[in-house]
C-alpha cells in the first residue's frame, strides 16, 4: 500500500505497478469522500481546486482528516 502522503508521487513513476496501485487507492479515497460529503462533494472539490488544502477543506465540513485517512487506509487494504 502506498501511504497517502506519497500517493501523488506514485503517479509520476515509471513503475506501472505503483501507478496501478495509486489509481486503485485514489478510487477508494474518492468514493469515501463522496460518501461522507454527499451533496457537498462538488463544493469540496471546488475548494480544493481553488487551492484550499484537502485537510482544511474537510474541516470546513466538520470532517476530521485523520478519520478520513484511517477509513481510507482500512478500505484500501480490504479492496486489494
């Protein structure tokens, strides 16, 4: 499993296996965020696309970044 903090780097590697894992883990994270944010997911994406850090954007919706990371890690491990 690629740690969340290093996920972005995995997309820029020549190793196809790392990139494949990165895409799979990203899918899990996107699904988790869409479930948690529901109708606010597009608003969250707008904040992030305008330069707001993901952690800060989550806090705007009263969602703990550490809770999201724990759940993301749990789901990513079981999805493999």
